[in-house]
C-alpha cells in the first residue's frame, strides 16, 4: 500500500489530477498505519504478519 500510495502521489502531481493525489495520500497513511501496527506485533486484519 505504501508503494502504491507513493506512485499515485507522483502521478497525481505530474499529471495534475487531484483525485490521484487524494487517493495517494489516503493509501500512504493507511499503509503506514498497517506497517506500524505490524511492526509492533499486533494482529492486523486477523494476521500477525503481512507478506
């Protein structure tokens, strides 16, 4: 999710499409939250590890 968020942020900035920019920020934030929760050892969505 982090990588997709960054890609959408870049595409939204380069192509000047605001919806890509917004979706990219949301995916980036959600991906960061999942990464932090997974790194602390908490189960995310019923899974302890995300591969």
